C-alpha cells in the first residue's frame, strides 16, 4: 500500500478538532486512508452506501451513545444530508463530557454541497481536507511518466499493464456517469455529460469558451455553466482562475479548465499508451495540467494561485502567492531543453515575482538565465517543501 502524504495532516486535524471532513473523488483512496488511521484508534466504520450500515444511523444519537468512547468513521456522507444537524448536538454533548477531539471522521465524494452542509451546522467544530489522486511525491520519481500517462487513481496507477489501467479508467468514467452522478441528484443525460467531459479533455489547458461549448452541445451557455460547476464540485475538473493584479493591464479573465487527473483525461480521448500520448495534440496541455495538479496539491491552504495572461501577450502558466511573502512565476514546458518566451519576461516584469521557475521534462535542475531556474517537477516540489503546511 502506498503511504499517502495526507495521513500525517489528517492525524493532526483529528487530534485538534472534534470532526474532520475528508473529501475526494470516488476511488481516490479515502476509505483505505481512513481505515488505516482507524486501525490505530478505537473506531467504528460505517459505509452509508450499505443499507445495513445506513440503518444503524436511524437513531444516530442512540448509536453514538452506544459507541461514546469510539471515533465514528462515516463513509459517503453525502448519501445522508440530514446527518450534520444531529452531529452538532452530539459533538457538544461529548465536549461537555470532556471529549474534545477526534470524534468523527466524515468521508465524502462531493465537494461544494458537502462542505456547505457541514459548515452551516458544524461551524467551529469541523476541519476540512481533500485527498487527491497520487502525486509524484508519493511514488518513486522514476514513475513520473507512468503516473502522467495512467493518472493517480491508485487502481489505475498500480495496474499490471497499460490495458488493465485503461480499462479501469473507462469503467470509472462510465460508473460516474451512469450511477454516481445520478445518485447525487443532477438529472443530466449520461451521454450529454460524457460529451461535455470529453470536450473538456480536448480543451485541456485552454481557455474555457462557454459559447463554444454550448454550441457543441446544442444547449444554452447557462446550461454548460451548470455542467462545469458540477464537474468542479465533484473534484473531477480544475477551473483555474485568472491571476488578478492592479497594474492597469488588460487581462484575459476567462478561466482555464483541466481534467484534474491526467489518466482520466487520456481515457476520455482514447489515449492508452505512452506512445499514443506523446503523439497526441493534447500532450502539451495534459503535461501542463499534470504538473499544475501536483503543485497545487502540495501548496498550503493559505496559498493562492492562478494563471496570468494579458492582451499584449504577457503570460505565465501559473502564479503562486505562498502566503508567506513570496510570489512564484512558473512556466511549464514538456521539452527537455526548455527556453522562455518574451511573454514570460513581460509577465515577470508586470508581477515582479520573488522567484522564477521553468519546469521541464528533463532530469536536471540548472540556472536557465538570470534569476530563472530550470527545474524538474520534483525539483520544484523540493523547493516548495519549506512552505508546505
């Protein structure tokens, strides 16, 4: 079993908060991580997709009273939206009895609705964290290209061969469209949402043009906006906002979109092998999205980020404000012999970042030009280690 980097942080949150909400897409490893943590504690695990476990919470106050000395791990809590209100009184009662931390670990496969439900009723009583697909920091550095090709869902990454990995991802996509999303409430035809998801994959790393997507699906722009919101809330798509500044520049403000897991992006496009990937038009956007997801997953919560582009051609793939007085300018290249364009220099002149990086696909870190560091993805993550939460 691959040790997840989030484990230590999750343990820390449980040691200082009554309840912790762990979100992440299905099959990302939430249950495995939760059971690993529960094995070292006095805990009870319930999967709310199992009718027998769900029935145990018919009278949740009685169930919690019977297990008063145990941490309760509840999986797929979005299946029981009325759960959060009684949890508040249970947490408060346990606090009065002297049990202040580590009472509940709540796992959910949706983001926005789940967080809203819990934040409205458990304010001051809950902490949040998100488990992403596997990142480069969690696997051997030599697995960089397989991780990019297959993505970071554990079963896909660890599959015995490419065909098995590809078939797993196709099944994942079909299951999400035909079962998981309908269970969460939205009434959207599976084939329509598949087309939208595939269009997003073709658009990997590009500006999101709502009108073009609406024309492609023969629906209104407001409808595609609803589809995009759903995919973002399910933690399947990244909507990267434009970096804002007060410099008086004419900024491009449309968001960029990325399928968050590169392996899912490739499966949507029928890309099965490394050779298929390297010869595909989306390879550059896919590499960019893969690198960005690795970086964002490594950043502390206080950090802010976005892409930067002006109408005059200044551009950066990623700008990061670490929240500690540093602003990082990051350009992403799939080449092993990176170079930077005039747009990079113009953007740096606009933003005056404290450090400038060009991430490349080679093996070494080296100075590229004055104040510009050419680094591998691992090299950048090592540089970020000092600001990690």
